[in-house]
């Protein structure tokens, strides 16, 4: 189980790197790149899988921090929806660059998810 958890953590971090890296790769002319959309989906799926593993691996007398997980799910859904809508706008009007606002919003929501992950106490509470 621990190896599966570590693999999921690596994939989860890779998804975040893809989102933030995709944003900074197009910083001069912001747009939602396909990588940002796929990174958002990867984050959402691996985050849900990690939550299931945390629930399965919790010891007696401990509890999972549902507040942190709930906030991160909301932020992950926001990132995925913003990336999806931005990509759809980009596909509809490829010459106008109309997804700049969506690219900014996607990156900001992803950074908020990182802040929650780092500064809110651990997933498992003793």
C-alpha cells in the first residue's frame, strides 16, 4: 500500500508541475495549454485516489482531516473546470487568445491548492 501511495503522490505532484509549468511556459501570451488541462485531470484523479488510501490506511484513534480534503477537492474541481472552459474558448477562437483570463484563474486556483496543502495541518489527525 505504501508503494501505491508514493506512486500516487509522485503523479499528483507531477500534475501540479504540469499546470504551473504550462502557465509559465506561455506567460507572455497566456493561454490554457493542453498540458494544463491534462494536469488538472491528473490532479483530480490522483487526489481522490490518495483520499481513499488515507481512509483505508488510517489507524485506530486517528481521523482523516476532512476539512483539508474538502477544500482541496473544491480547488481541484475549480482548476479542472477553469482549464476545461479555457481550452474550449481557445478552441472556439484560436486567433483571439480569449483564454488568458482562464489561464490566470487556473494558475491562481492551483497555487491556492498548493498553499492549502502546505499550510493546513496534515491529512491524518491523531
